């Protein structure tokens, strides 16, 4: 554009160079002004224009916002449609949790998710195993946990505090009630056996003490005769004391020497030299005529009270025999023995020519400390130093030939 001299006055040139004039020239092209700032224009919503007219003093008439010499457009506000945040958990998520495809949720409100309450799930909750599991996991309240504890014990486990009835001055390693509960004895490490009349369970009456003279370390075991008239107790010696339990009998106990085999000195198992041995366990037979004992010379002895001598010795283990018992109260033929060699062996006295057991039970990893028979000739229970208690079925015992090929101290065997 060219201007002829004299056609444009000085006043028109100054007006052209003014702010309003320059804005009109550079607005369509979007070029920057002399200050180096870029001007942007934004159209406001009708609601925002009304608010800006009332309280925003920085807005110009054309809708631009100016700050520190710069101009930028005003951003419009977004309208929120519906809930601002989604529901957690969503309805679909509740349906998935209650469907059972991803586990169970016992705290699900089925009325909210629209699913029927599963009666099968309720029955599972009532099972004792599930209740015990919840108790161990601690997922119930204390009141609920007490109720579950009572259900689990079913009044079989004493829940009251023990009453101190007898206080001895020595360790007590053995004690037993008679079958009718009218008699109780306690064996102490001071080699004394104290007897009590417990016909009144709330008023025990001490009436007698018998001794084991010359014992070693402690009284190891004791057993009542089936008629409760005699008490046999042992120490780490080959002799067993047999005491009368009558209250008026003050006689000294009779000594039974298990090393005495009578005049013949021969019989099953006597081929090897016996030497000194101690008795760890003993039991009366069902008829009260014999006593079986487990000894420290790795053997099982049977003593005949009428013959007053040992009639049988079975050297059947490779370590101390800690526990013995008869298999059947009505028959003295079946014997059980448990040893520190970790085995439980079954003996049939009718077939002992080869001194081999009729069978054995393998499964303990440490020495057996106690065994007892149910008395039906079928089941026997054992306890061991490996902190396990096992119930054995006589029909499942391992044969002697198979047992000889197994190392009982190896845990994993077939």
C-alpha cells in the first residue's frame, strides 16, 4: 500500500498506530503484537458470561482474560452428569463374588445381589471341621470362638481348673486309677508308692505306702491286677515288687525275679547270656496269672506268678523295650512290644519256635514310649518320642519278611 503525500494527515497516522488500530490490523492473521504476546479469543458460555459480568473485573468485553500483560482464554467448566464417583463394589462385582466362581463370601448380603441363599453353604458352615478351621484362623468373634470351642471339645476335654489334691516331695512318673475308680496309686522318684481310697472323688483318703528298696533312679512303671488286689511296680532292675493293696495289709512287698528261669534254666530265648537288665514296662494279663515286661536287654519277658519264674524271653528288638501289653484280656497268646528302635511288634506265643514276630508296625521315627491294646485283638495304640500317637489295625500289619527289608528309621518308605 502506498500513500501519496498530502493524502493522509498526521492525525490519521497516529490513530492508525494506536492500540485499537493495530489490534484491528493483526487480529485476522493471529500475528503477535509489539509486546511479543499472543492473543487468543475464546467464546464463553452464556452462564459464564453472566458470572463474569457480575464479579470478574479482569475480563474484557471480547471475553479474553488478561494477567500480567498476557492474554489467555477462559476454560469452560464441565458439567457432571450422574454420580461423580462409581459405586464400589459395583452391582456386577457383587454378583460375581456371590456366584461362587471365584470362591465364597460368607458375609455377602444376598438380598442386595438378588441371589438365593445357598442352604448347602450353610450346612458346610455347621460342620465341625469348618468350625475348627475358623477357630484356628481366628476369623470369629470371641463369643463365637467360645461357642466353637465348646462344640469342638463336646465336654470330652476338662475345661475347669485342676484341684491340687496331693503334693509329693518327689517327682511322680506313674499313677493310675482302678477300673471302678475306687483306688488310686502314685509312684514317686523317692521309690515310694502311695495308695489312696477314692471311692469318694471329693474326699481322697491316703491309707498306705509301699517301698522299692534298692531301686535305681526311679520307679519306672506299675500295673494293677484285674481284681485290684495286687500292685506290681518296677525299677531299673530285674526284680519286680508285688504289693497287696488291702488297707489292713501291712506286709512287705514280694520280690519277683524275672532273671530266674527255674531249675531247668532253658526255654525259648534263653540261648543268649542275659546279664544285668532293668525293667521299663510291665502289664498284668487278663486273668492276672502272668506279668509281661519290657526290659533294657532288648527283650520281652513273661513271668508266671504261680510258677514264680520267667517262662518266656523274646529277644526281639535292637534297642530298649519301653512298652509292652497283652493283645486280648481273655487270651494271653498275643503280645505287643514297642522299642527305642521305633518299631511296634506283634508276637504270637503259639508260634515262637523261630523267635520271629507275627508282624510289625512301622511308622514312628523315634522310640516308642507307650502302647496299649483295645482288648478286642484288633486295634493297638502307640505313643512315641516323635510326638505322635498312632492307632494300628492288626489286619494291616507288615509281615516279618517285608519288615526285615525296611529301615524303620527312614521316614519315606513304601
